[in-house]
């Protein structure tokens, strides 16, 4: 929350960290309501993007 009590959403870097540790189904409370992280970070980078 900001100084006026409004809900803030995580920045892009923080969203990426949430994705890495919580996955795309992690729920975030936003001004638009509760949304899955996959909607807040649609182009997240994960293990599936790494080649062996």
C-alpha cells in the first residue's frame, strides 16, 4: 500500500521473482481485483526457456 492506503502492484523484477518462487498460478491482490501472476507477467522467463 502507498501512503494514501492504495494498493500497489509489484514492479517487473519483483513479479519475475514471484514467478520463479511461486509459479504462474500465484495470486496477487491488485486494484483490479485478485489476479493470477500469469496475467500480471504474461511473458515470464522460467526453466522451460533454458536449453540443456
